[in-house]
C-alpha cells in the first residue's frame, strides 16, 4: 500500500492557500488521514468570515448540505438492524400519501400523467431510484412544480414536506433510473415514523451522541455563532450574491438530504466509523455487513440521469461507489466511497489505501473545481 508523502501534502496545502490569496475561496479546512492514528494533515487556511476578516479555525462550523445524506442513510440501516424497517417495504407503509403516485411524461409540449407501475420502496429512497428529482437540477415540468411549491421551505415539518412531495408527479417510474433527488428528505420522514422520534433526536441517539459529534445538528446554537464559516458575499466568478441556508435558524424541516451543520473534527469521527467498518474507538455501532452493504453498488444496470455519477461509478445506500480504477476523470481506487455538499464540502473514504480525506469550504459556485482539485492532489501525495 502506498504511503502519504509529507512534502506532497505540503504542496496540497500550498495550492489551496494560493487560491485563498487569489480570493477564489474565502478559506478552508482540510483533513487527510491514512491508518488509524492522527491525520497526516488537519489544517485551516484563509478566513472563516471574509466580511469580518476572522481567520479560519479547525473548529469552524460548516453547512455540509448533502454530506447529511450518508449519516441519515446509515441511521435508516440501523433501524433495519433493529427490525423496525425493511428496505423492501414500500414508502407508503410509513407515509401513506405515497401509495397512489403518478409519473409525469412530457409529450409535444404537454404534460401527461400515468400511474406509477410500482410503489417506491425504502431501498429506492436510499439509492435515489424512487422517481423523485431536485428542483435545481433542471427545468422539467416536475422540477418547475417543486419550485412553485417551494418544496425545500424550512418552515414545514418533515412529514408536511413529504406529503406535499407525494402529491406532486414523479419525474420517472420508480426503479427505472438513478436520479439525484429529495429522496433522502423523504427517508428522514420514514425514519421519524419507524423510530417514533424526530429525525434530529434519532440521529443524536444513534450516531451523533455515540460518536461524540458535539457540533453537528440542524442549527448552530447561539454560543457557537462566532464559529460559523461564511462564504464571500458575492461569487468571484459571476459577481452574483451568494445565498446559503441560515445556520443560526432552528428549522422545522430537519432535512435528511441536506440540513446538517458540522465541523471537520466531528465529521472525521463519522468517516472513522466508515473506515472501521462500523466500529469506533472500540465500540461497535453497526455491523460490518451493514457497512459493506452500504458501500456496495446498488444500481447494476440501472442507468444514471445527469452527470453526477461519472463513468466507472455506481451508487450504494446514501453515497457514491467507485467501481473501477479507470474510466473516471479523477484518480481513485475501486471500492472508494464518497459524497459532497452543494456548499463546497466533500469527502472520500478509500479502503484500498486505508485513507480518508475531507475538504470543507463555503464556496457553492466553485465547489466542483475544488472538490476535483483536492481529490487529485490527495492521490498525488501517495508514494
């Protein structure tokens, strides 16, 4: 197994520091770890709040958006281990509004509705094959409806948001394709029904508390407001105003798909749980087989819509899975799992190299460039 080269890790740090100096990103926290000891790199650079000029710190709190999904997905799998849900269950077993869904089909400028050929299952929610969509991924009739009803409005409860979503047409027949979507938001509502607890409370009981993730939740408490990482007020490329969710507001919607805030130290503990195949600091939270199941490809021949899954990649239960060393436009090992957040955060765990890495930014419009740059420079640091 290749080992991390300290000089090359220094080059990674210097490259991102140069991007801060050029005011391409306000600041960042980066973690690169190999083996079970302390990370080989855990560093903060730049500014935590560019408006105030405060320096970035390792304990800065970031809006992690879709890096919420792997945590919530694992929580659902823990309920499966407890016998409180099964992945073969229809979503309607927990949320009856999903029993009679219709699928939109656009033909000659008209939107036609046809019955879903089968009900979406919990498995479909976990692997994004439930026929749902995200409003920001395009301008289809279904996505326009999501926008019209403000489907991500944070003043609704998880149940209210899911019932509203159930009344809108599906973008695809369940099981027909992988389409990144609000499925994990619905999964959060399923977890609430199956566990009998609010999503945040169940996450605290099952994952956040046992792992000691003390700064992770659906809002930042007032005592920690001074640690929130902020973006530039305006995008350095377009000049447009940058808008991110208000991390200080306590929302009714505990979004399973994108609502958490966290720190590098906290999320590192979750990545250590994945690296440890369900064990953390000598404590087993979830079985090895569940982690192996989560990190396996669950798509097979099911096609992917869009460009979020590059060639050589599949999707497991809440995160992407690399299937081949080649094909993809970035380096990586077969078996690597990863995901990212729209605010600029990203991580990957590579079992073949016994390595994980994470980059935390608040730079939504530059997220893809720096996610790819970071991954490439981490792999370039392996001798």
